[in-house]
C-alpha cells in the first residue's frame, strides 16, 4: 500500500479516536464506568479492524489472483476471540465495574497486531501512539479537567447492621473526606454488605483511613481500590 493511502487511513484512525473520546467524555463527566478512554479505544479498534479488512490484504490478492482462501476471515475470528480475553479482565462488584479500559485496550491491541501482520506499518504506529495516549497522558488531562486534587476509593464493607454507616461517615469526615454513592444489601441473617465511594484529600493516607474503618466495631473492610482505575 502506498504511503499516501496509509496516511489517509491513519487520518481515519485519528478521527475515530477523537469521536470516540468525545462520546466518552460525556460519560466520564457523569461518573459512568466506561468513560473517555474506553470509548476512544473501542472506536479506534473498530476503525482499525475495518481498515485492515478492507485494505490489508490487497497486496496478497494482487500477488495471488487465483487464491481460494480468504485471509480476511482471520481478522473476523480475532475480533470474536479477543472478546473472551477482554471479558476475563472485567470485574463486577455490585453495581461497579472494573477492567473496562483494560478489556478495550486488549481489543485495540489485537488490531495493532493485525496491522503489523498485514504490513501496514504506518497504521500500526499511529494506532499504538493513540492507544498509549489514551492510557497515559489522556488520563492526566481528564484529572486536570476535573480539577482533581483528591483520592477516590471504592470500598466494600460488611457489617451486622446498617447503622454502622454513621460511624463510617463520621470517620471519613474527621479525616477531611466524604462518603458518596452508598449501596447496601442484605447478604445473610444479621449481615449486610455496603459499597461506597470515599473521597479523601491527597494529603490524607488512604491506607490509614481504611485501617481505621476496619477497626470500627461491627465493620469489616472486605475490599478497597482506587476508583479511578
């Protein structure tokens, strides 16, 4: 494929990434699990699969006009197969979902492999740069857009009563933070599970706060993680 056409197709990837990110930004600002990076990667991956299927094997057919097998079926199978791998990276805890960006990056990376294998070197380089941008600097830009100066922890607690939420909230307030998005459900006789987001100033040690919460009577911290991952 000539350099001019590859540059044109690379422009398509850039446009797909921009449009995907624009859609994801709205989701990101409303705190949905699949945000700007996830949408960018899905859009970018889709564009790469489409471009490779349409242009990636033109040289093969030109050199082998009597070929019976259709190498485009390889791309189709990879698209289906990578979905199982991506599903393994997604973790659901109650109403929160983690790993969406990882799953999308795996999917888009499969497109990079297809591009390289098809000899589309410029496409593969542009796609790689866009993926890396979405996973690194773009996340930093989102943080600045939000004016982020805090830590956001996702906590899963088990208690013997919902009244313990008052102690949890009071502890968070004393540390200078706040509790938001509380979800609760009964998991057994006299046993409840609570999921919540805990926002803390950067100056506060998240580890110490989690330890303090775990020390509250009738409260057990089952899991804690960075909600921004």
